[in-house]
């Protein structure tokens, strides 16, 4: 048996991004591993540590037994504490140690994916002892690794892959979260519509509609009288939706029309990652 066809796009996207990450960090000198990335509180080393750590968890490796320092000001909730464990345990690893562990992890994960024959609905371990389907786990790994590839590219000044397989997975993951962002987090009123028009390497126009019960849904049909319209480029959309930048820092890259208060509320809660 081989990988289920439903899972193949996620495996392909993960492979593309993880190989790009490996290529980016392989030549780095020790000091470059300390460069700050757009991911709050994390350096290049920290981002790569996170990628290694979560792929090790996908392999079923036990989590490290480690006490976090008390002065990590970017760690403010349990989800962040969970994610920080794999990062902090590697904070003093050298460049050769980092690249060696990354390469070894990629080899092991490639072997796992070649031999993966489980059904997409199989339940697997998720973060914080949650359960998720294998499809959900692989979709989120593809999304997560692509986003962190972009973090590393930003830190190292090597832009690229904004339209790679992982970018298309990221688009779908971020758009799936948009109805709740609009209806619940931003509090868009019942009967209203919000249009998001994104251009660049990946282009799309989506309308989020809020029904009479305050539930949001999303479709590709334009709205004739939206309460708010946002027009922005794909890279800015990703940076906002992944919490890499506040809206006021990229205001010159966002065109807004409609209700100013609702627009401000929406941009305040646009980030969907922890």
C-alpha cells in the first residue's frame, strides 16, 4: 500500500518546504542562526528547532523533559508553552548540530511518508494531548512548515516560494479560518458581508457572509454592497493572518473601503495562528 491520494498533496507540500528550509540554512555561519525572524520571539535557530521538534512528534518521538525559563516574554499561554519546549531545548545547539538533526529528521520523515498506508481519518496525537485525524495533522504540518520557510526567508533576505505547493495549502487553511474571524472575533453584524480581494503570486476574491444567527460562511461570489472590502497582496495577507505584523505596520499595503469601525475590528483580530 502507499500514501492515500487525499494525503499526497500535503506530503508533496511538506517535502517542497522542508527541502527549501534545509537549503536555506545549510550554508549559514553560527551568527546567522541568531538572526531575528518575523515569528515573535524566535530566531532562525528557534524556527528550525520548532520545525524539527514537531516533525519528531509526527514520528512518534517522546517530547523532551525540560523546564522552560521564566523570562520568555513571548510565551503567554499553554499552546505557546507547548510549542516552546522543542525550541528552548535546542537553544544552545551549534550550527552543525542543527543542520545534522534537520537532515536526519527529514530522512526519517521521508521514510515514514513512503511507508504511510493509514486512512486519512485515522486518529493521531496532536498538540496538548489533543486528537486529530491524520489528514488534519498532515495538512497543518504542510501549512506550518511553509509559513516557517517564509519566516526564514524574511530573516535571511531570500524571498521566494510564495506560490509553491505549501502556499496553496496555506491559502486554504487561512481561508477556512476567515468566517470565524469575521463573524465571531470581529463581531460583524448579522446580514453583513466582508470582501477580501488578494492579488500577487496567489490571487483570490472571497466573500464572508454573516447569517441571521451570526454564523459566517465563505464563497467566491462578489457582494454588491459589502460592509467592508479589503484589497491587499498575498504576502501581506499571510503576514497579517499568521500574526507576523500588525495591520498598522502595513497600512500602506492594504486598501480598505466601508465601515471604518468594523474594518479596524477585523484587522485587530486578523491573525489566526497562536
